[in-house]
C-alpha cells in the first residue's frame, strides 16, 4: 500500500475498458483506487475546489468587492438554476466517484484471495476495498446534503434524496428517499471502517479519515451518541496543532502535520483556475501597481469574532491593509495563501477535507446538545487553548454554550465547506449588511425556509432521466 507516490495523480482509472480486463491483478485495483481519488479531486469540480468555493461564498462570511470578476457569482447571489454549471459539475463528479468506486467493489471478487496466513496481503486487500467503499459513501453524502433537504428538517422516510448508484450503467434511476440514502451511506462507511486498518499518506483516506467521516455524518443527522463515539476515535488518535505548526497547515502543504487527516492531492507542478483554491481571495496573478486583484473579502462581522492579537487563526487566515483597486485598503483572506512554497503559482493550495479540529467541534456540539455541558466545555477549551495564546476559559451552559460552539466552527472552519451546511441544518437564515467597497448582492437576505437552501437537480439529469423529480421552486429549463 505504500508503493503509490505522487504519480497517482496522473494515473487513468480503468473505466474505459471492460471490467473483466480492467480488474484482474492487484496492481489493477491499486490503479482503480487511484482513479477514484482522481475523481474526488475531479479537476476542481468536486473536492478539488468546488465543494469549498460553492458554499464559502454563499453565506455572509465573504463579500464580493466592487468590480469583481463574477466568478462564483451565481452562488454568491443565490441565483443557482438547473442549468448552472457548478451544480451540474458537482453532480457529475460525485457520481463519477460513486461509479468508479462501484466498478472496483463489484469486481473485487476477481482478485485471488490471499493465503490465510498472509496477514499483510489480507490487510492490503481490505484496505483497497475499504477505501473504495468510503469514497462511495462520501460521494452520496455530499450529493444528498446539497440536492436534498437537511436530514434533521426532513421526513427521511418520504422526502426525496438522490439516486443511490452501485453500478455503472445507462439505466434511469429515481431518487431514493433521504432515509434510504443515509442508510446506504452509513452501511458503506461502517463496512469501510471495519476493513481499513492503515493510515497511509494524507492523500488517501485511512482509519482516522473514516472515523472523521462517520462523525461528520452522524453530526449532520443529529445522532449525538454516535457523533461523540467517532469524534472521540479521531481525538484519541491525533493531536491539535499549535503555533507555527498550525500556520503551516495552510502556508506549507508539504509540512507533516498530525492534524490533517485527508487532503486532496494537487501536484506542485500543476496549475489551473479550477484547482486554484486561493485565486478568488488573493488574486490569481501578482499585484499590479501594488494592488491585489481579488474578488472576495472577509466580512467585518466575521473578523470581529476573533481575538486579533492572540488568535493564531487570525494571523493564518487574514492579512490587514491590502491594497485593491479603487477602494480603501482591505483585510484579505489568506488561508489559501499567495506564496505556498510548494507551488509556483499564486494561491495554489491542497484541499483539507478532514482535520482533527472538526472532531473537537463535533464532539463539543454533541455533548452540549445532549445536556453534557462539562465535557462540551472541555472540548471548547481544548480547541481555543490550542489556537489562542494565553486563553483562559469560563464555563458556559445552555444556549450560550451552543452559540459559542457555533461561533467557533465559523472561526475555525471558514471557507472549508461548513458554514452553509451548518446554517441549513440548524434552520437559520442570514443577511449581508453592506460594507465599504463591496459589490453586487451585498444586501442579500436569505430566510431559513428559502427553497434555495436545496440546490436544483441539474438540467442535464432532468433531460436524460425521465424518472428524476426536480426540487420544489425550480422550473425545468
């Protein structure tokens, strides 16, 4: 399992030839697994960038500056329609992960079984199968939480989710219920967790990533006991970063860091706007005349949540007094920095999908929602102590405790594809208060019951699949 290096990014999955030819040897299955990870990145269309950017700009964490390029403009202005490209790309890319994973899983019987006494080879086989199952679960999870109602606000037995795909064919598929999709996700992820025994390089999902994923799913469902269990597995296995080590999660992708459980690989020689996570925040090109050419700046409301002098996250995520054309200097968002030493192009960064910090926040919320204020405060204190120099904790309770945890999620995981999902699962709307230098859609008000919290089924799927049903509020084009 350690034989695969960075060249896995260049491997083509064996989905263009007959499965019986594609999956015969152990090497074939390694190549197939690499193809699954390539699909997770999807040239930016899935976790390569879009899962971050689609939703980072869709709340009140960021404002478009005057004269911005209108990249992510539909998401920012909440005008996503069935024909919007990013929605279609996310749908197609996530289902490509599901079909490539299914091809590997369905043909796993072609692989000769190891000898009963060959523990290493048995573990290797199980790892391959487990990672494929975990990828298939993750693809369905991201699809159902974008294109269907939040689990906690739905009737899982009747409200429509997304089609469950376990085989690659041209058969039209109806939408399964939300309950059926989540049952499938948990079945696959729990099977994966039992099969996976190793933590490989950070570009592959291992034991800790499997636990982190399960904690995220149970958190989304509001299943607090299980959220606590799997978050605890992560916390017991990995440590939070502090100081320079935390800064290097973002500033130096090559630095070994215990807190990063899984990140999507982008090779240092690559460049493309589809993979350039930082370009809209720091400008894809060097400053012209001292001015950064950026599209989005952090909201003042967000900035005011931080202890700007003592919170390492403020130094890691933001840079004050940056010049931009035609307006006063601004605070720029540099979590995905302009000068990562492992990339020659401005703003390139590898996407961190699972981190230990999220496990602390999940467990803190699960404890608080379960009426266990003591351990919830302990987790909140642990995270803040790791991030804020000289932090002294005062115990909280009730709504004050929950709101503090929500604020901490917002501060810690800004632009990591979390706040949009947090607001919708909590049934909370938001508004943007106009601030100096911002452009269009800066006075947007989104109520908690706005139908646009659920994205439309892409028009291509509507055209090709007579069994699919569009989400309420969207007319087919």
